[in-house]
C-alpha cells in the first residue's frame, strides 16, 4: 500500500487543523497537526482505515478506479446540457476600462435574420437530441436601437418555437426598456455586471465617450427582478475595485435583491487573455484575488449573504457534507460550449469568439467544421494535457482554461493551473466550522 496520488493535504488557514481529501475516493477528513505531519512522513496511525478511505492504495487498483471514473465523467459530458453562445453584433455603448473585445470586432455584413435562421437551423441539425440552451452575447445585445430589438425579438421567437431557454448577457444600461419583451421569452437568466457601488462602477464601466451608468443598470436589475426574470449579477474584480466589493454587497442586500429567489451572483477575475492590458499591475493572480477576498470577508462576513466564493471544492464540501465528483476537465469548449457570431463563424467558446484565427468553422453562408481543431479542443482534459499527468490536484483543478493555455503557453493542451491547495486552505477556514463526515 502506498499513498494515493490523488491525496491533497493542506493546512487550514489560521488554525491547527489540516484538511486531507481525495477526490477519487470521495473522502475528506480534518486532521490535527501532529497527525498530518506523521501522514506526510509516511507514518500512519490506522493504515487499515486510511486504506478503506482510499488514502492508502494499491496503485494498480487505483489506476482501475481512475479509468472507471474518467469513463463515467466522459459519459456524463455526453448528457450534459450544451450552452450555445450567439453574438449578433460586437457593437457596444460602454467603454469599459478593461474590455478585451476592443481589439477585435469582426464586421458583420450579412442580413441579420438570415444569419439567425441559419444559426438555429445549424443547431437543429448539429445538436439534435442534446439538452441545450442559447445565450445572447455581444458586444451589447440590448442596445437601444430598432435593429438590436428586432434581433432580440427573433431570438425569443426562435428559442420559444423550439422549447429552448434563452439567456442574455448585458451591460444592463437599456435592460429596463427590454424587460417587457424579455418577459415574453423562455428567459433562463439575465447576466448583468456591476463592478462596485456607484462611484467605482461608474469609473470602470462608463459609456463610450463618458457618462455614468450605475443608476440605469440598477433600474434594469430592479425591473427584471420585479418581472420575475432571474438576474445573475456579476462583478469583474481586480485590485482597483475589490475593496469596494463589500459596498456592492451591502447595496444589493439593502435593496432587497439578495432576499429574492431569482437573484444570484458571480465574480469574474479581470485577467490577461489576449493582450496586455494598459495597466496590468492591477490584475490579480488566480490566488491573490481569493486571498484578498478572504480578508475582505473576514472583516465583513455579511458579504457571504451576497456572494459565497467556491474556494476550489471547499464550499461544496462543507455545504453539502460530501465532495463533488472528480473533475477531469474544467474547460467546456466544444464539449458543452460553442460560440457563433453574425459573420457566420463558429468558435470554441466565449473567450475566443470574434478573434481572428480562432474560428473552427462556419454555419453561414456555407457550413464547415475544422475537425482537427475541434478534436484538439474536445480532447483536452487532465488525462491528455501532458503537464497534468502527475499532478495530485488534477481532479479538483480539471486542467484550467484552454484559451488561457493557448494564449500564454502556445498550446491548448497545456496546464492552466489552479492553486488548489491554497484555495482549499482558505475555503476550509471560511466554511469549515463544522465536523466533516467521518465514515466512508
Ligand atoms: S477556453 Fe477557457 S473560457 Fe473557453 S470554455 Fe474553456 S475554460 Fe471556458
Ligand atoms: S492545470 Fe496545473 S494544477 Fe491543474 S491539473 Fe494540470 S498541472 Fe495540476
């Protein structure tokens, strides 16, 4: 028997406890420091129990379990719902200080109705029999123009005709005026971004050419929630606005948003994907954002009523009392995510939609698919990324983002590492106020 290669042992931030977990066996335990140190040295108090929990293994037996779990994961992916992004236009009325689409905006010259109809015909043919929904993305899809409104009307018609849900990702500026129209559709959610309370948001997310946007976005969120639409409020964070995140949380709490069942939140890390940002010292790493978020929540725990960070699998573990299934792949591109734009091009996902050279095919005016490129994306998981092969964190990490790997390491199948141990350390301190289940 030897230690499993999937054991993760990490100190719980600010305590004398350690978290030992194994995503392949689905076990997690809190250890005291002397026990954790003995475990690290290979001195085991109760080898039989450690073997029963999959912390000590016969490597051949464990390899078999890993292969079975991988097969189950792949089979599950075949049944997963597919998210199909559609960009009707890259035009936007905001001039956000960190926008990555500013450097590429392909010109669309086709008749919008013809492209939308071709998109749905492609979806009908290509994804028949799969669970799926459509997300309208941009640019800004809810511009205050007759053309933009017509596109939304047609997207609602076409999704309704197929019984599909439609999600909308908007800057929120004209959301209020679109709410009556959206209320006629099968709207899964409306994602709206606020980067802080009024002053900070308006500095980062002003209109092109200047002009405050906060109050209009808030009015849009109010109207959408009142109409029963689900609002997913997103904040894009970097070092310039993290300190205002608590103010945003309190604004949402005081406005009653967090009491509504149709309100949820998410955080995006402002990160360098395709080009150097003008002021990249403001960017957080994958770890430093969550370290600073942890300190912020320590000072102001009410933030948790607004947003509960995942900290790798820590939130899931302590909320559910069990671990999630092993994550062999964290990048849905060309598996459960595809992106389409009004030029008729197909892209692997939202991170590269509209970027010249990233197309993997076309759906209008003619159909084609680059099988070699699709295979490169769709075959990406921790078993095919060479750098992930021996990583103990692989079943919590999933190999990261293929677009980041391609951008920074020149290959889709390169690791984009998550700081799993450090995140678990913080998350188990934040959420782990109670005992873990002790029995297998
Ligand atoms: S490439 Fe990155 S952004 Fe695109 S689907 Fe994969 S993980 Fe998501
Ligand atoms: S991307 Fe990095 S942390 Fe993630 S599984 Fe691969 S080697 Fe491990």
